[in-house]
């Protein structure tokens, strides 16, 4: 399924002609938090990065805030994490020439200080897929149990289907640009992250895991974790189905 993506730029805004790293932020109705997320990110991120936000089916003031912050913006009418990622990727590819994409949460859950961890792992090794594995503190395990256990189950399921060990589907990840094209991701709603890990394993790529932190959402509405048990179960089932479809791919 194809979608049309719109690209927005601020007037007289000068973007880098070549940027090693494009920070990809898919968002849907995150007006309550995206501004502070972008401000914090800009204070900490390496200078050789640009930010591209992918708006998917937004109906609030998220786009207006992103325009005010001067980031690259891609937009699609389709709702889904993967659609947001693709919109941001297509927008940044029209603006500069990134060598890798770093996928980052728009709700403040990712710590910008972890960007250096992913980039250093990428530059110091041979792997072109770096995944941030979220660490859970023992003292807060009870509070995080509802999120940690499903992620553990999905990570192990991904390992079983892909043939490489994982115990998390960390959304903070770095994927080299050429590999991203070869992955040819098709799960645009719930399966984008698990599909990428299984596809990389199918292509014989080695994925390096690094430990990263996880913070609570700062504001706005939870869409995956922190929702009702019934809804979480439905989402988990959709992710597993996406993983199985990916396993069946032969090309």
C-alpha cells in the first residue's frame, strides 16, 4: 500500500546538504510533549545530526509546534508507527543525505544522552543495526512489570522467529541507510520494530545490542504501554502476527 507524504520546511531554513545521522521521530497527536522533547534533544544531540518528525494522522497542533521548532517534517494521513517512520525518512532523504537513521520516541521516553551510546557502537564496530535494550531497575520492577513482561515475551518471540537472541523490542535504534532500504519494511502499524529485527536476521545481518535507559512518558496519551490489559493483549497479538508474516517472507 502506497501513501503520499507531504514535506514541510520553514522559510529560509538552511539544512545540511549531508548529515551522517537523521533522528527519526514518528508522532501522532503529541502536541502536549513534542516541543519539550525536541528542545531537550537539541541540547544534547551530536552536532552532525538532523531531526525529522513523521506526523501520522495528526489532528492536533503537533505540526504547528514542529514548524516552530524548525525541524524537518513529513506527513501522512495514515495512522501507524511505521507510517510515521516512513514519512520522516522520505522527508529527510529529500533534504539531506544521511548515512544512518536513529529512531527516537516523541513522548520523552528516550533519553537523548543514549544517542552517543548508539552512535559510538555503530562507529566502533562492524554492525549496521544497533538496538537499544531497555534496562529495568530492580527497585522499580513492580511498577514496570506490566510493560517489561510483554516486551520480554515479544523479544523472545522475535528471537525464535529470527534466529538471533533478543529480549526486548527497543524502539531506540540505529539502522544504516542502505540496510534500511534492503529491509523493505511493510508492517506499518504495530509490527514495524519486530519486522526490522526479523528481516535483518533473515538477511544475515548481525544486530548489536547496547543498554539504554527508559523513562516514563512526560505528557500526552499512551498508545501502546500503560493502556488496558485487554488493549495491550490485542496489540501484542497484532505484533506477533506481524512477526509471523515477516517470517514467511521469502524475498
